[in-house]
């Protein structure tokens, strides 16, 4: 026994430095790594027939993509016919013939069973309001719900218990995407409401105008829906995908109820749209981690500017989702896929970067025009995934010095798309990139001393973002890596810090240390001259250090034995615009 313990201790440390500095031990379930699978929306919109979906499911198996991790087969908008008077949702059996039953109640159970029998997982789709997205956005779809107005209200509002019991209990689904058009697109002034086609609701989400919406109302509905699911299935056994397109403040609450949440409007099959979806998630590294994932939307590989003739873009798209640790949901007709695209989607090394168990999101360490460098700390200490990105249409040279990877010179570089490995002699990783090309690398070597908080975002939670009770620019992200909430660089008294966390006053971050470290160090201070803030460090609820500072100050705090570290910034007065503050060079030794 003693021997075993000693071996475990030895395995967990290397000369006193924790070797697994960044895995989140408390998540061990279906969402411990981001979900992977396929969704028909980007390929078929509401034309989702059982035959098409099963054909794709077979292709997932025969192509090896399922074995590579793509297991969820999700149905999106379009599967329903009507809500019966007793509340049961009827399936459109012309699209899902196996759902027909002699008594007319219809059931997707045979379809779900079929997917399960193939070793796949089954996903379904609903809305948090009364009505759904296609009713507002695809009025000429032949697959809209039919019948009287109440029968066409197939969204989950007012039917949460019955719908969740149907989907998770009776049908046994594994994944539910819950959209929010019902909260956004049925305002009294909308034509389809004025003409009586649909019943008025809200709006509780006004896109791009958060101050006109009611995020608390939206959150409450998702919370009660999640509770209904939890009454049927244990948490951790399913995926709840929250689809408010980055609206309704979802990043701040969605992780309490769901396992993934959208950060952007719908992705289109264009390079610009892909980048803008990526950017929305990239800024939110502190909100994601094992069991809670930023979702920049489904992949467009195979479609439009990511099609068979655009392999450079397709590789870049997968690289960017993988370096984030984003859900990987393919969205094209796999039955017509050339092998070249299957090979990209199925690249095991790219998938391993996405699925790395530490769950750290990749963070931008430099951005200069179209050149962007993103680094994701992997679970294996001294291993970093690096994306060198050319966002533009002209060739470009992109480099990153090894110290920004927090590695010592003398590293091994594995090029995921090039399939080559090499020993790097110098101290800078450099690639010449063609238009829109991304080099995805796995770099391994000896780490620099200590672990920076920016290398362990998967273990950080934003407990309070500092916005409570006041208005903050909606374009800001209240807690950010390597940037202020406003997106500006971290500058303390004229000195620029390229590493650290930018927060608002009255914020509280939690870092799971699990007793692995001895000292916490940082340079802290308010980002605006003339303001003062109190920086407080707590260990398992006890105050370990507290400093009121107007000019940058160094903190050096013993944390031996601490499991949960809390980093608090408190403002002097709580009214008025928030103080912006930095935990620069925040690190653990
Ligand atoms: C919304 C979602 C999409 C898709 C459609 C279906 O736009 O964001 O992902 O589900 O609805 O109508």
C-alpha cells in the first residue's frame, strides 16, 4: 500500500513540479471532452428524412469517423408534425416512416434504437419557447408543424416535463439541442404574430440589444428544463446544448445547466463567417472547461468555401475548432464526401488536440494583422498544441518564440497536416503559410518553471464576472485571457503584459489547484490610472492575502495544501462604470 502510494506520488511529480498541472479531475462523464458527431442542419436544413440520416450514420461507421470519435447523430429542426391536444409531440412520419404506430401516437424510438444498435448516440432538437426557428426563418419549408395554432406550438415551453420525459425517458436520446427562436422571433410586431399565425411571446431576446431582452427569464427557462432532464437521466449521462447564439448572457450561466452553448449567430459556409464564429468563442476561454464548452457552431467542412476543392480552408477550419476544444459536429452530406474531406475530419492528431482531457481552450498569444498564434496547453506537461494561422488571402510568415509556449529551447515539433516530426534547433517556431492556411503543430519539450494560469484555463471558473447591478458594454467579455474585458491589451502603469487575466472589479475567479502548488505569484493592479481596487486571494475560503492597490503591486502568496484558490477584485465604490483590473503574469509554483 505504502509502495503504491509512493509510486503514485512519484508518477505525479517531476522534481517537485506537478506533471499533470491542468486536468480537471472532477468531471468524468459524457461531456468531459467536447462532443463529436454530425448534425443535418448545414447540409439539409429542414429536409431531414430518416433515410438520409441513417445513410449518413452508416457512412460515419464505414468511413471510420465514428471510431475516430464522431458518435452523436443529431436531428435538427424539421422532425415534428404537431403537438397533440394531450401535449404529445407527433412525428412527421412521411419523413420518419419508422415512427408510424397503429394508434397514431408516433414514436422515434425505433429510429433511436437503430442508432444505438449501430453503436452511435442519438440527438434531438427543440426550442425553449413555444415556437421554433423554422417557423420564423423558413416560412416556405414544406416541413413546418401543421394544424391549428396550438398544435403548431411544438417548442418546449409549458410542456417541459412531458417533452423531457418523452425524449430522454421514452425515446432514450443522448443529446438535446435547445434553440431559442421562440424567445426572440415572436414579438407582437412580427408579421406572423400580427396575422395570427403564431402566438405572441416576449421578445425576451433582442439580438445584439441585450438591454432590451430579459436574460434572467431565458436563464430560468433553461434551468427548469435542465431540472426536468435531470429528473429522467443522471447529469453527465447526456448533452444539453444551449443555443442562444451568444445572446441572453449565456456564457455566464449556461455551464450550470448545459454542457455546451453557442457563442455566435449561425455559421455560414464562408471563410469570414467561420472566422467570426471562431472569434466569439476564442475570447471566452475562461468560461470553458471539462463539462462546459464554448460552441462556435457546427462545422462547415464539406460545404461552400470548405468543400472538396478547398482543402486548405477545410483543414484551417478543423484546426481552429480543435485548438479551441470546440464541439466537433460535422454538417455536410457524408454520403457524397470525397475521401480527402473524410481524411481531414478524421485526422486523429487534430482530434486528439480537440479532445485533450485537460480541457484548456487555446488562447491567442499574438495577433498581428492576419497572422494569429493560438496555443493550447495539453494535459501532458511540456506539450502544447499550436495553431499558426493566416487569416488573410496573401502568403504570410507566422512565428512564435518558444517562451510564449512556456517551453525551453530544444523542442520536438510535430506537424499535424504535414505528417512530419522534427527537432527544432532555434528558439522560434516559424512557418511560411499560403492564403488561409493554418499549420497545426504539437510541440513538446521541457517546460519553463511554474504554471501560468493562462496554461490552465480549464481549471478556472468565473464565479462572478463583476457586472451585477450595472451596465457593461455588451461587446466586452468580462473575464479574458491576455486582454482586458474591453479587448485592449493588459497595460499596468505603462508596462504591457503579454500574459495574464483581465477582469472587472467585483469579480471572483476560482482556480482548482487540488493541493498541487506551493506559491501563487502575480503582478496586480487596476488598468486605468487613478483608480484603486482591492485584490484578495483566498485558499479554500480563507483569506491568504489582501492588498488595496492604485499602482501595480507584486503578490507572493503561499498556497501549499490549497484545493480551491479564489481571486477576488473588489472596487472601492460599487456604483458607476466598473474598474478594469489585471492579474498579470499570474502563476503557480
Ligand atoms: C437556429 C440555430 C441553427 C439551426 C436552426 C434550425 O438558427 O441556430 O443551428 O438549429 O435554428 O431552424
